[in-house]
């Protein structure tokens, strides 16, 4: 099954990449995909919910994954769909691109196809994603997602249990599952802005979101480093010159 093949002509490699729904014949890429997921998270210094090759392969068999390959069969990128709360919510998860093909525009094509597949399979579901990267936030904004608090996501315990394999799980639980390193973004088919509006919003607020991601990483990790060092006299002072207090407080910062 093929959804779309939107080429980004500013990169020749991208023109030779096919983005489509994964199938049984793609399951042999599963190990390479999960290895790159783990490696990428380690390089970035961020956490990720770990998935087994069997889990990824099963998503392919279910027709709930998008894969990108070169015309010669080289693996390029991947993303999959997860259903939660009896189909009320759908997560587009695990976006990963091979290092050799990053900054080629293929990540956006994969996300576009995953979003289209989600809308086709679950037309009434709220689609969400969690990310630690500004680039993915931009792609999501282009699709009509908007930043939300964790309370607006699924309350399905199975979803949150999947975070246990992430290195930042202790941070998530210390915040009462209200916040963590990831930023939540959501598309509600029944109540959403037009992509042009979310694009413009992200363009206007991108510096704020960039600072938010840095602040979350600094504040959360600093707290846990002090905890690990048994520093019981950790100060709870607020950051200076903190803008948009209401927005940050809503996020638990």
C-alpha cells in the first residue's frame, strides 16, 4: 500500500527514496531499526521507550508502520502507529532516520505518511506524539498538531507503562505523569487549527519552544544529578527572567 511520495527536490538522495506502508517483506529491517533508535537516543542524550525487533516487526505485519527505503533496498527511516484507549487516541511513535539520510527532508515525508495512515485507519481518533526535538515539533506543527499538556493525552495505563524502559522514567513519575523531557503535541480531528495556523504559531514561538526544551533538560536532569549525589540541600529557587509564567507553570516547570 502506498500513500504519498512527496519529494523534497533540494536533496538528490531524497528523490531516490520510496516512503510507503511497511509489510511482511520488510520485517528483516526490524533489528536495524531498533538498533538505530537506541543509538540515536544515546547520541542525543535523551531517553526513548525501547521497542524490541519483534514489536517493530509486528507493527509491519499489522500494516501500522511507515518505512522509507532507497530504490536499491537500503533502509532509510521508519515510524509506527499505536492505538490507545480503545481507539480514542493514536500515537505516531518511533520516528527514526538513518544517519546517512538526515536533513534530507525524508523525516517530514515519513511523518506525513504516518499521519495520513492514522487518519485513514482511525478517522475519529486524536493523534498525538511525544518528542524531545525541535525539528519534530516543527514537522508536527506543519501537520496541524498543537502543543498540549500531558493531561490531554490518553490515560491508558498500557501507554504509560511503555515509558518504563525510558531512562527518564523516574523524572516522569516524580512529576506525577504531568511532565517529562518530552513535549506532547496533539491533533484533534473534531477541534483543531488549520495547518497554516499551527505553522505560523510555531514560527512565532519557535525560540520559546527551543528554550523550553533546554530548560526542561537542564532543570530535570540537574535535579536528578543532585539527587544521585545525595545532596539533600538542593535549592528550589525559580529560574531568573522566566517568561510566559502561566505557560511554564501549566507544564509543571
